[in-house]
């Protein structure tokens, strides 16, 4: 009985540790992808137009039409918001980059 308890305890600890390290790694990787996409901003009209579509379909879905946000905040002030919200909106790195292009083109200078 004692050996069974010891084996179950060890198996439980291994399971808990392996699950914890995987989620921490994927979370850090997700943040890096988001920031990397935001730090490489395109100025191409096609990317800005695609970013506008993402902004109007994904961002305004929850926040409503708030174009005043863009003219009231600099691009640098918007990076943290885009990083946090892009995860909730399940944006791909390409979509994050396009959204960043739109925000940078329309943000307060």
C-alpha cells in the first residue's frame, strides 16, 4: 500500500510539473510573436487598408467605433493595448502587423 501511494505521488508531481512548464513556455512564445509583429510595422497602403478592416471588424466588435482613440494616442502608447488585445481577438502575427500599420498611420503624431 505504501509503495502504491509513493508511486501515485510521484506520478502526480511529474504530471503537474510537465503541465506547468508547457503553458509558461507557450505564453512567453505568444507574447514574443505579438511584440515582434508590432515592432515591424509596414507603411504599405495594402497593409494599412487590411489593418483598417481588422480594426473595424475585430476591435470595434467589443469596443464600438472609437476612432477618437487613434487621434488621441500615439503609436507608442498603443503598443501595449494592441499586444494585450490581439491575444483576446486571436489575431495571427500577420494580422497584428497589419493592425499595427493602420494604428501607426492614424495615431496621434
